[in-house]
C-alpha cells in the first residue's frame, strides 16, 4: 500500500469515527487480526479498517460515507464461511456484525422470532426453545455462525429435507442499501403477495446487494420426541430407497437423512475421537432422524418397523437405534466431526455439490471413477444431506503424497467434479455460496441470460460496486486477497 493510500484510509477512518464513534472503528493491526483469518486458510484478508456498528442507523451512516468515497465494504458475521465471502483487501472496509446481536422478540403465537444479524445461531435456537418453539436451521458451525451470515449465504444444514433452506425460513428483513438508505421489510407475515419479493434479492446474495441487519424468521412447534438411527448400507442406491421408505412409513416425519462413506467414518474414528457404532465396516452409512411435535406419539415402533422392512429387503445390513439422548448425540458427532477429521487426515479438495436427489448415486459413482482415474490412490470422502441432493464431495490426498503437491491439482480436480455435477443438471454451490472462491468459475456454468440478469440486478442496486466487491457476481472486480 502506498503512502497516499494509507493517508486516504486514515482520512476515511476519521470520517467514520466522527459518524459512528471511536468504539466502532478498529484500525490497529492487533484489533483487526481476528477478522482477517479465513476459516479454511485459503485466503488472507487485509482490511485497513474494521467497523463494528451497534445499529442499522450507524451502519447506514458508514455505508453512505464509504459509497461517496467509492470504497468497498465487506460484511462478516461469525467468520465461518467456506468460500471467501468475507475476505477483504487493504483498500476495503470490513463490517463485523458481532455487536448487533440482540434477539428482539419471540412470538410463539405467530411462530416467529425477530433477531439482529449478529445473533449467534445457537442463541436463536435457545431463545426459541425457551418459549416452547423450535428453530430448525442447524449446521456444524451453529455455535459461532450468525443469522446474518446464514441469510447472506442461504445456509442449508441438516434440516433442509423437512424445513427448507434459510430462504424458506425468512419472513422479513431489514437491510442497509448501497447508498446508505435502510429498507424496512420487517413484516412478520406468512403471506405477502404485494409485489416483487424484495427479501429474496438479499437472501443468498452474500452481501453483494445490501447488508442484512435484522430479520424475522419462522418458528415451529417444539419437538416432543426424536428418534435417531445409524445404519450400514450396501450402496448409495440403497440410501435413496431407505429414505423413500422412511418417509412413507413415518408419515413424512423424517427431519434429517445424512449419508457418509466408509472413508469419512474411518477418519473421524482416527482423528476426531469417534467410535464405530457398528461391529463391521460398510461401504456406506446413513444417519436418520425422525421427530414429531405431537405430544404422546411414540415414534419408536414406527422406526423399528421401517428398519425391519429395510433389513428384509436388503437396504440395511446393520443398524443401531439411539436409546438415550446422549447416544443420539454421539451418533451425530460421527457426522459433524468429518470436516475437522479431514483437516487432520491431510490435504483436501472440497466440493459443495447439489444434484437431483435421484441422481446422487450416479454422481458419486461417475465422479469417483473419474477422480480415481486421474489420481490413483485418492481418497473419496463423500458425505452430506442426501435427502435434498446436497453432497459434500471431498477428496483427501493419496497416502504418502505431499500435501502441496496434492493441492496443486485443485483446479483440475474441480473441473472433473463440476463438469459431472452440472452434466446431471446440478450446481457447484449447494449451500456454501459463491464468495471469492467460485466467482470466476461459476460463470462457466451460468447461461448468458443468467449472467446478464445477475449483473443487471447488481448494477441496478449497487452501481458503484461498493457492496462486497468481487464476490458472487463477476464484474471485472477482484479482491486479489488469495
């Protein structure tokens, strides 16, 4: 950074401090460090200024100042994103929502909860539970990720099969727009057909059209009973047949259905403290959860009945049903521990793929043949929310291979996997978003019409491209932070 650029940042910091107060402005390197380290270590942020506003009004003042100066702004929630969506350059301002974290209201009659963008997901779940309700968004980072980040990325997680993505759970939003105006769309309405669905422009936009500062989210009745089983399966095709059977036999009370490969279970047991729940290894496993909000209903006979049928038809070769809450949590840790275990197992190339549910077996089989032909000995670490077609198709380096040498194949392996996924009418970004990691590549899989529409929307709402520049939609702008 030149002396002139440093001076410009210093002048901007003074103007921001005058507008929103010194407490909200961080310019010292030590203060900013925690906001600049990206979850996967693929990028390194270099923001010259970090602002931590306390209200939408304060943020609006800051946005107006930055927009007038032509300075890009990058939003950050819990900093748990996996695609570099919160990565900044020295010339950009990072906006952290950690101080805008209040839970404003819970309405158990309307089944809604009103929260600020910086509210931690686990805290939102707990606030709903205190009022006898259930907020179904659930993912591995729920102890640190924020609602604003979930909305910006349209987060998925384990409950999508039953409850939908974050978009499906969002009723109303408050958004600071690229010119500093505040859009108040905080309507707690389950029906609102009064024109364009403005909220849906911002859900999943990764802050590239405006910064979400608060939201009204859907709640559901508290779950009265949960049943969990871990099943050994002979194939991915058996997994889909088991899912269909479980939905039919339970009256569609399946709230989660997670697929895991033998390799993924083995590394959890080797590197993340997991213990095998079944005596013998199997090519594939399914973690199934049934739940009900009906008091007095006993799901156990239903669960046992569907598993009995699955055994008889060869869909399941072994299974364990959790007898206690603690045992159920231990089974879930086998699934939740996969990402951390893969970090410890060596270099990994990860993919967030979505295909039609019926195409999941075809995708896994074709992608595995292709990557194994390209690199003999590569380990396929496939797992995910197969009930909604989302496969985390991750790959771990061959035994004995140097990590750096393996990661040098990143682009080539991505191309192989992404071509197969899109060839099956799938997507290369199911729930993690586009961010900086995929912004250039994703245009290869968007039609010319899609590209034109997205760029037109970006230009119309953010003509100066100050909102999360270089992310989600490529406009010839790059943060250069990798």
